[in-house]
C-alpha cells in the first residue's frame, strides 16, 4: 500500500480542521447541557404528557394552532437592524413611583381593582379574589443577563408586599411571561398556580408543590372562592429553548366573579374564536389585551394595537386596558407606539379604554377613564417604517384577514 506523505502545510491544515471540529462538538455539548439548567424548566412526562396527548390541540407531537402562523424569516431577522426605532427603550430611564401597597388593606369600593406592573404583569382583585397575571419580577427576560432583555425599570412593589395572592395565572411559558426567579420566590406561598397544559413541569422543577398546580386545556375551568377561571384559546406558541418548542399549551384567561367579569388575552395573534370567547364567557367589564411587541413580518404572533381594539369588541369588552408594553424591548418599534396607536384607534372607533400607570392600583370606573393621564413622553411614533399588523387567515401570506384600521398607519 502506498503511504501518503504529509507536508507540514497539510499537517497544520488537518490540525486546524480537527481543532475546529472539536470546538464545534464542545459548543454543541455545552449548548445541550445549558438548556437543561434550571431556568429552562422541565419537559412534561408521565401522566402529565399522557394528558397532553389527549388534548384536541395536540397533533403530530406538539401543540398546534387551528390557524397556522406565518413569518417572513429574512425580513423578521433584519427588521430590527434596518427599521428599528431609535426610541425602542426609554432614554433617560423611567422613574416609576413605588406602589402604595397599604391600599390593598382596604377592599375595593367597586369590587374590581387592577394594578399593572408593566408588560403583562398585573394584579386583578375581583369580587374578593386576588389573582396575579404572568408575574414578572425578574432582572431579565431570558436565561441570563447576557442572553436576556433587561426591564426598563425595577418592579414598583416588592413581591412580598402584595399581600395574599389566591391564584397565579400563567398564559404560556415564554421568558417574558413565565419568570423562573418570580416563581421560585413564590414557591412556598399558599397560592394556587393555574396554568395551561404542560407548564406544571416547569413549576415543579422550581419548587412548587404539585397539589398547588392546576393545568387546564382550552375552555376548561377551575374556581378560587367564588371566582371561575377559564382557559381561553389563543393563537401563539410556546417554548423556552429551540429544542423544545410547543411542548406546552398557551392560552388567555377569563375571570368571572359573582359581580364582575374580566378577560386577559395572553399573547395571541388574531383568530376566529375571539368572538366565541365573548359569546361563551362575556361580556366583560374589563379586558387586558396585549397591544405591544409586534412586527408586520411576523403578524400572527401578536395582535398589534389596532387589532387589540377590535379584539376587545369581539369578546364583548366594555373597557379595554392595553398591556404587553412599557417594560421590555422585544420588537422594532418605539416603546410608546403601542399605546399611542391603541388610543388613536379606540377613539376613532368610540371604544372605551384606560391606560394604567405602572404600579398604581386602579378601579376601572368611568371616573378613572375620564381622569386618566399620559405618564409617558411624547415620541415620534409615526415613522416611515410603521405598518399595520395584517395577520394571515391560515398561515398563507397571500390570504389575509379582512381588516382595515380606523386610523391609517404607515406604508
């Protein structure tokens, strides 16, 4: 057999190739190990997985939307660089007045009071029950400061100062809605965690006792005191790392007490069952609807401001409160744009709306609506890059939902 004589150049080339291959193997192994660390939670298994597989939403090994989602991958990945706003985060930093938590010692006069802490984190006091929505008290939305997004301001109130919490509602397991640090801090509390299917696996890993977890499929309900909590459909996705997408369900939530009804959208694009939610569970005295963190290149993930106003109409909302804005920079728009567009659209359509001040307990009364104030700065939110969110009907970009904003936006 003829032996191949290696020159010094070839030897060095082989060493370099071998070194790069070893680095690649180490990087992959390190990545696989990293996504198994505590912040990423846990995957469902055993009886939990068996129940998941019995859900009508579970098909072909994952949870799926009845209406598939679409995104323009290239434009979505470059939009932040090419069209992102110079005002995507507050500059200078916001100063938020601390919450006067002594107010929680006095029952609400109307029976309904809401404290919004930024993004989708809110405390809803309804007919004697105290429910915390997607609580976010963490230092970053993501597995670490390096791989996460820092909030614009610290929490207006300490978690321990909120008083007794009867239930925590989680809409889905994305990092900006399910915060491991917050859940760990609450793990020993005598609080019920009501979550979509599969999310209990995360909570158990973070120290929450299984007997304080209730996992629901769409349209299923549980009660706390006299308040009924119902999981409602949403058009979204789930997952805390790319290797485990859509293993858990996503949902909105209906809260129905003896005197009042509220609805929280969770994260969602537009979908036909919005109207069904209103027919089955509405009308609602107040809705908390995600209105920020959107882009026309991924139109099915979030409603966007104009469709958020329409969603309030479809579910039978008497008063809309925009959420999912003013805490995290997760999309290429001015940080104040969502609320400005919501206000413009709601006024054009004669829809009652209330923009809450972060950390201020507020009863959503006509007086509160009439006296609401602008606490954010005036920024140039009508930009050349702005465009209305125009969702697809079924994941096909050539088939769009028939919707025209009342207020003309962008190109």
